[in-house]
């Protein structure tokens, strides 16, 4: 974990209530699947946001404006922000096989972008499914395609791409391994539909963000784990779903 100040390069709306912020600073040590914890003026708790990309001293985060904190964040266009970086454990690409499948839902899409870059750099043939409710929420479809990933988009209402859920497209594909991030309902559905092993990145409310407060613990086959410290990435085989 590092505590650093980053300069805001830009902060723009890219879809319905979705914002992309680029910051300049020390990105060393950040790996796909990790997150940062952002300090906001007037708020006691930091806001945890997954890393979308980190290269050439530029950090990209994509977030949804859903509360007072992220609403404030969306209005900050310049200056600096204090971040805790290199938080959580990232995705392990050494077990992916040659044809990994990446499945993202909503704001679970961003961390898969940096993962896709890494897998493609390892000469893997990457397929991506991005799931949204409606066309107005779709983002980063073209960015994944530009990386060279075979990319599909699903929308619940059918207003863009394939009508339905990410799992509707999963059944049409063959893959060696999968990685996924998104809301819990989607993760449960992916778990049931998956035909191989895989890794799940969980979205969870957090207090400290680095394992001290135990506020984001979840039950696994080896006991309770902290999403912020032992996660956010967990292997399929260790997950116990609470229904």
C-alpha cells in the first residue's frame, strides 16, 4: 500500500452516471484487479474505486455517481487528490490458459480492461462480454475492441448488442478460464453458468480499505476473508454464496 498525491488530468462523463478520471502520479506496483482508495474533501471515509488502467505515470479510474461522495468526485476537474494505491490482490493470469473469457457488468467492467491488456501481451486470445441494462450505460466497448479482444455487449432491454444477460452469451462460447467482476447477482449467475475454473472480483462497501476494520469480510471454504485485503479477487473454488 502506498499513500500518494495524484494530479487530476481530466474527469469526464462517458455514459449515464458513469465518469472517467485520469490522474498523473506514481503508478508503480499497481496490477490488474487492484483498487485505489480516494480521499475526498469533507468526507471521513475514502472511496474505493477499481483501477481501469495504469501506464506511463497515468492512472485511469471509471466510477458511477451513486452517492454524495462519488457525486462530489464527478465535479472535481482539477487539482490533486490523495490516494491509497496498490490495494487488494489482483488477478492471476498464469492460470488462464490460451483462451480466457472476461465477463464484466456495469462498473465491474473497468478492472477487466487492464487485465485484458496483460493477457493479450501474454499472447492469449481474449474474449470479452460486457453487460449493461441499456444502451445509455454502455462504455468501453470500442476500447476493448481496439486492444484486439473479441468483444460482445449485452443489454437487458436489447437497446444495444445482444438482448439479455452476460450468461446468455456465455453458453455460446468455449474458453479455457474466466475472469469476472460485477454486481453480486451477476457473479452468482456466472458461477452457475461457468464450465471452467475462474476468478471473481467482488464489489463491496469498505471502511478502511486495507484490512484493519474487518467491515467487508465474507465467508469462504477456508474461513472468513476480507474483500479489501484478501480480495477483491477470489477463486471460484473458495467461494461460499449466501442465499
